[in-house]
């Protein structure tokens, strides 16, 4: 699960996930990002099961947003569509049509140890910064 949330990037990956869920299969993947903390942590394993009924407010769902997958909690459901929000986010996501909600998500593994989450966050933060070498 990035865009600040637990998403699995890549259009092909999202299409494969949607196809597997459409066939009634459950899919496991790892959360990427911190928008669902403290419920789901970066690196934690989740299982997504196909939707058999419309999602309810409070459930965690996997949604297709463009060519990415977003896992957030349902905060509203109405004629405009399904409105989700990451637990750690301050505002709602734009409404999505019900057809873009692929399945329900649930945690299947414990969160990774805190030192791993901290190390991963530090790697992400400093890996993208170009370094300036002095004296050259």
C-alpha cells in the first residue's frame, strides 16, 4: 500500500489484484506507508478478501485509485460513493464509486518491530536526498 497511505503501487499489480478478487480469491500483501497507523503499520501483512456486500462505515477496504491501490477506512457511504480516510490522516479522501472498492482488508500479521519501522522510515527519508561532497 504510498501516497502517504498503505498502498501497493503499479497499475499492473493493481489490475492483477482486482482480477484475483473478482475470482473470489483472497490476496495477501504488505502495507506501505503510515496513513493507517495505529491500526495498520508500515510493513505489516494484510489480507484482502473480495466484497460480497457493500462496505460498512468503519470497515477497512482496498480501493483502486487510478493505477494504485489504497487501503483506508470507510467513513461515509452515500449516493456520491464511498468516502474513505486513513486513520492517521486529517481529512477524507475524495468519494469513489462503489466499483472501485475491491475488497475488505484485515491484518494477518503483527506489526514489524519498532526498530525496523524506524530504520525503514530513515532509509526513505534520506535515500532521496542528494549528498553534497565537500572539497571537490
